[in-house]
């Protein structure tokens, strides 16, 4: 389960990455570039399939703006391969 979480997180938000934005106010991009800004959930479905999803929580950065299409859901197999991402 932890391996599936690590694979998904490294794909979703690689270490050292930073989101780019054209917005002159960079606070949201900075917030969404931090792993600690996301709720993470892992669901095991059978012996060899995991679903991992990330939900942004901008309130952790003191921001109250809604995010309509943030986050992602990954399907990861028991060998750590990404089967699907949405």
C-alpha cells in the first residue's frame, strides 16, 4: 500500500517540482506545489490493485479559493505500475 502511494505521489508531484502559473499572485501555485497541501487516500481493491487519490486542501496554506479540477486518482498494480490516471 505504501509503495503504491509512493509511486502515485512521485508521478503526481515529483520531488522538487513546482507548478507554473501566469497569475501574478503565485500563492496558489506555491501551495499546490507542496505535498502537505493534499489529502491522500489509498484503497486496496483485491490482492494486486490499489487506488490512490489526492485532493488539494488550499486552506492549509491560508487560501480560501475553490479548486474545481485539482487532484488526481491513480490505479496502481502490485508491481508498482501505473495502470490509469484521472
